[in-house]
C-alpha cells in the first residue's frame, strides 16, 4: 500500500521487489527460508525477508568473532566515539524509524518514536560509560602486593530480541556491549525483520565510514532453527534473550549446558497497588497507560491492579471512563492511542485472559467483546485489534491462572485489599518479578514497599506506573523473569570478562593466609 511504501522508502528499504536480504555480516545476504513481515494494523504483507541458512549463520558467527578480535584492543573511549556517531545517525532517522516500528510492530506513533529515543538515550549513556568502565584496586594482605579487578571484553554477544520492542532492547544490548569491547550478533523476532534491517543499515553505515568490520554489529534473521543454533553455539560467549518464560527456560538451560553466559529478560505480571491516600488524578491515568499503552504488550505492562477497598469504586469508575474514550485506530496516525496487537494469535491470547477470569467465577467490568468491523475504519478491517478489558477474577488467590499467568494483551485484572501487607503478598505471590508500582503519599508505606518486606520485583516504583522505565536504571526482573539486568545501572558489568589480578612488586613471594610452605 502507499501507506506502507511511504514509511519504507524513507528508510531506503525498497518496496519493489519486496524480497529483502535478512543477513548482514559485513555484506548483505540471505538464502534460507523466507519470513514475512505483516502489518498488524491492516494484515497486509509488507515484505518477504530471506533468512540465514545454517551455513550463513555459522559464517556470520565466525565473522562476528573476527570483528571482536578487531575491536577488543581499541581503547574504550574510541569505541565510545563510534557509539556517538551511531547515536547521531539514529537520531537523524528517529521519526522515520519510529514510523517503521508503528508500521511493523503496531505500537502507536509516539511510542514508536519513543522507542528509537530509548536507543538514542542508551547510546548517550554508553558514550559516557566508555570512559567510566572502572575496575578496582583492592588492598592486598601481603606486603608489596596489589590486587586489580580488570574489566576486559567478553567476546561474541548474541542478542535475541522480542517483537514488542523491536528496536530499543537491541539498543540496550548493542550500545553497552560495544562500549565493553564486544562484537554483537542480533537475532530479532521473526515478525519484526524490517525494523532490524533498517537499524542494521544505519549502524553498518557508521561502522563502514570508520573502517570497522560490519560484523561488529551483525544480523541474522530467522525462525526457531536460527535461534537454536545461535543459543547452542560455543562460539557465542553470552546470549542476551528477551521473550517468554517458556522459551527463556529452554534458552537458559541450553546456554547453561555449555557453560555459556545467559542474560534473561522474561515475563512480567506487574501489579499496581493503590493506597487510600493515593493521588487519584495521577494514579488513574498511569494505570490506564500501563494497561492499555502498547496494547498491553510491554513486559512492564500493568496486568494486575490492587485497589484499597475505600477507593476502589471511585477508581474503577474513573478508569472505565478512560477506557470508554479510547478508540482503535491506525498506529501511524498521531491521534491514535490504541493500535493493534501484534499478531492474529495475540487476539486469541486476549480471549484466553478474559476466559481465565470468567472460569474463576469472575466478571468483566469493561470491554470483553471483540471490536465490530464498524468500530474500525475500512483500511484497518484486516488488522488485529483487541478491545481493552478490565476483569475482576472470582478469586484473589494469586496461584489461580486468572492471576498467575502473563497474557500479552490489554486485559487488566482487579482485586480489592484492606491493608498494604496483604497487597504486597499478592504482588509477590506470582512466579514473575519484573515491575511493580505503589501509589501513596505516606512515607511509611514507601519504606515498607522498597525494603526487606516489600516488593520482590526488579523494578519497584512509587507514584510511577509499572511501564516506561528510563534507561539509566538497570532493567530486569527476578524469579521467573530470569534475574537478568540490562540497560543502565551495573548491567554493563555482565558484558565484561572480569580478571582478578594479584601482582607482586616485592622481592619476596609470601603465601596468602600466612601459609608456610618452605622449599
Ligand atoms: C519490554 O517490554 O521488554 O520500561 C521493555 C519500559 C520500556 C522497556 C520495556 N522502557 O516499559
């Protein structure tokens, strides 16, 4: 359609013929199976992408290893300068790339652009990091000795990313991994190949301009076979995987079986807790964005809402008003707040989330029914639009599937509590531990929430919703979310091979712990 070709041509992605190479290791190629990029708003096929054959994949891994050897001895601040140029190149295409995210993933315009901005932000962070990846000097117990902790480059880092953040999650990994001196090989979601091709083109032009091997930031598109081969390759030092708990369990075991490093960012089942003293004009829109934004398809989306019984009826009726105001639309249209879910299969997941609640004896408070054709403008009738829904499960038992499962769809589950300890127990009672949010003006609640008796999630917010984290903090979660941390904080330390170096500058060679071993 002309709608699609306008977005693609702005990024120099040819629309005729619509068959694209999906592998880059210094040169573009692809002779494996085809994957199709489908526009979730219209159902149209945007392009067919030629994935990596097994041979091309192994070749790409070899090229990535060679690129690592070339880049690991480059001073980190010079790598930072490359990242700065990548940042500039991405920023120059921010609107165009954001539009492609909307076209191919389906998130709305402001969120598509926001996702590219997140990549720009983490590049800025990594430029700074490139001059701040400090090791340590530790006091030795022996005279004339020093202990150094030295961060060295790690090797080849493979990034397996999910459809829902087809640009930013790769950005977190690439920028920090490159600052640390690694070469990165990207295996994106098979349903968002165009975003990965567009991003790789932008980055490779910077690498080429600087005389660096393109395989510093290589790309292998493909399905399950390609993913499995990357995960099992002993030539891949670290696998950074974002996706479901189900696949993450397989990836984690496969990497562990060969004693590789795995960084897992898996499911979220994030709760917002609203105390009686919460500022409702702030809390209601935050829950609305958390649950309905990105059509409920962020790892950090708000999936559970725990309301203090004293404010529950008021909160629900305010939320229902906002839900009633949101209409499905073209994610490319900047007025749209609700885009499609990403695939036809996601519509089924949406139904399952509603069925779970009903099976527990629960009720639908808002939504619950599919959109009618008349709700959608004519060019969107082949798209995958799910009506945002609020349910009240018939049980508050967090073990019940109506509460314990992550369903990647805009379904918010609600229950009432009477004191904070009960709500924290529910918050912590599910297998996942990614994000969480407490709304209160009372310091005592805050202290409890962020401390030892508080939320066991990786992200523990106060008067801030569950989704939409900034890049500066480490991003990730605990328990079945996989314990990984990406983006800011100390996450960079995982992309390094740490060396503990004890150096003896003296004329004696004493043993530690005063051990005597005369020779
Ligand atoms: C994800 O959903 O996998 O905090 C990542 C957020 C975004 C990143 C989400 N900055 O919602």
